[in-house]
C-alpha cells in the first residue's frame, strides 16, 4: 500500500506581482543613480529625473503592496514571512513617499538627505524583492 503524503502546496508568485516587484527595484535604483549624478554634476535635471523615478517606483510599489496584502490574507497564520514581506514593503513605500516629498524641494536643498533616503529605499526594496521572488515561493507547485 503506497503512503500518501499530504504537503501543503503553495502557489508561485503571480507574474504581475513579480513584474511590479522588479520594476519597483529598478525604478528606485534609477532614482539613486540620478541622485548620484546630481551630486557629482549639480545639473538640476538629474533631481527632476530622480523625482519622476521615485513617483513611478511608488506607483509600482503600491501595486506590489496590494498583492502582498492579498497574499497575507491567504497565508496560514504560521507564515510569518508574508507579514515580514508586507512590513518591509510598507517601510520602503513610506520612506519612498518621504523621499518624494524631499525631492519636491529646491534642487539645492535635496542633497544629502535625498541621496541617503534613496539608498535606504533601494536597500529595502531589494530586500523585499529577494523575499518576494525567492523566499515566498518555497514549496511544491502542481
């Protein structure tokens, strides 16, 4: 008689979720690179680029947050990874919003706080992307 093992099956990350998660990291990376370019050249247009990229990163981050809330709702209570993932995403989004407000100031007033906030937001977005793309997909997929 064969033994039947009933393992909980986890669904893989939705492709749209993965796309917007990767887009968030890419947009915040572009904002950090634009801030670095402004710090070395003092061309005001670089702060405008950073502001646009931060805004786009916030929009894609909001979509990812919606997916994270839905994933948290469907997760077991033992799955602390979904809660940690959502909290890191929320922290990145909140600091990104503060960074957007920082970049709304005059270009000379953005540095160095804008550069530091861009680096922190990118770090949080990278951690969230790592958790979302690799850590939440553990398990058998039918």
